[in-house]
């Protein structure tokens, strides 16, 4: 039972870590219900086993205390046979102390078990709030499931807690069937734009319009999202790519080919975990997860991270082939053919959208300062 409890506890902690590290992906693919259900299942199993283990430990401790008490009584009978009956003595005081301990120990164990279970439930409530999923989820947020024709930022600004402007009065319109490259230095606000679109960041001022409708109070469900850091869940390679979208299974072979995942590697990874993968292999799986959907919007945050030259070229070609989707890529790529194939390049600097000449001049000035 102790081994089982340790295993369940490890699984529970791994689930928490998985949700924390994969939060952007979970939110991006609207898979909150799937992961919270899995989390609650692990938590309930851990709670039940912990409770059973605590009760069993309590019984064993009571039996142990009872044996100890019997031995004390026997000792008292044998050694205290000559003691005068009716007088309070040291032996009787010891016996009373032992009986008290027998009553106090189980009460302490029950109290500790209640605290453990109560603590785990508070963790569950915090995680529910973190992923913004619960009984009020559907009541508070309206799902925007229609095909996305436009995403418009109007006077969009967002500040950090210390007052630093991450996004500064951005006005821009992304349109369907067009491909955009978002470029800029680290910390210029590129990833934050994606977090606003995904609904992860809500503390902005200004407006975001989807198909002409204000995004506030809504979540876009028709999006595929590639995070900056690759996320692999404790599932096999097929489950990692589909992420619950089993209706897309017939597209799997074609997508594997597009992202340079060989059939031999795919079969090998069906039984092995994430620790058997390199950074590039994890990246390919994340990109396959992004491409396999039928979403009308594709958001890709630095897709080229850890990719080999061949795979990077294949992914770039596939991005440029997209004709009926809105594709927005945050990129540091200097590949002219790729950048020239984009419909528009958006230059961000200090949270602002600037024109190409200004961007190049600021970059030169920064270089001279360094």
C-alpha cells in the first residue's frame, strides 16, 4: 500500500507539472476539460489510497499500542503483586499515561489525514482557476467556433505588474488566407500578442475584434498553436499529436511526412517516453500537432527552434503552401525566400508596431550602442 501510494503521489505531481508546463498548449487547443478530468481522476485515486493507508496505519498503531499496554499490565501484575491495593503509585500513573497515548495517537492520525485530503482539494481548486475551467466556464465565456476571417487589434496595450508596457497602442488587422511573419528583438511583445489571441492574457486595454466582434467574453476555438518551447505530455506520440482530436487520425501519415518524422521513429516512439527524444524530435511532434488540425488560424512561435536544416526547409515550404488559412509566424529566420513568401512582415520594437525602415534603423542604433 505504501508503494502504491508513492506511485499515485508521483503520478499526481507529474500531472500538476504537465498542466503547468503545457498550459499554453492546453488553453490553445481548448483541451481544459480533458486535462482537468485526468487531474481529478489522479487526485481522487490518491485521496482514496491515502485515506485507506491512513486508516490501516491507524489500526496497526492501535494494535501495537494495545500489545504494549498488555505488556505493561503484565509487568505491573508480576512486579506489583505486593503493592497495597487502593493507593496511587508510580505503576498506576504509567498505566494511565499509556492508555491516554492509545487514545491520542489515532486522533492525531485522523486529523493529519483530514488535513492532507483538504490540502489536495485546495490544489485542485487552484488548478481549476488557473485553467479557467469549472462549473462557470461555459457561463462566463462564449465559444467562438466560426471560421476566422479577421483578427483586429485596436489601440491594444498591455502592462506588466510593475507598469512596464509590453504592448503599446497596437493597431493591426490579420486577414484570412494571408501569411504573416512577426519579427523583433526578444522582449518586444511578440509572444504576448499570441497570448492575447488565445485568451491567456485578458488584462489588456483597447479592443480585439474577431470577424468584427469584440473578443472580450469569448474564446476562439478554431486555432492551432505552436508554443515557443516544445511541450510533450505523458502520452504516446499519436496521443501527443492528436491531443484528443481522434477524428484527425487519417491525416496522421501525411503530416508526419511534411515534418520529416520517419515511420521507423514513429513506431519506436509509440512505446517510449519523452526522455528518449531529442529537442528536435520534440519540436517535430509539436509542429505535427499544429499542422494536423482543420483550424482556420495557425499561430507558430519560433517554429525553427532546434530544427535541423532539412526539416526547417520542409516546414517553411509547408507554411508557404497554406492558401485558405490565416498563418501568423513569430520568427527569427533570415531566410529571404521564406520571408519574401509571406504576405506581410510585422516589425515589433518595445511593444510597438513600426515600419521596416524604422526597425532597421533602430536595430543599427542598438548595435552601435553595444
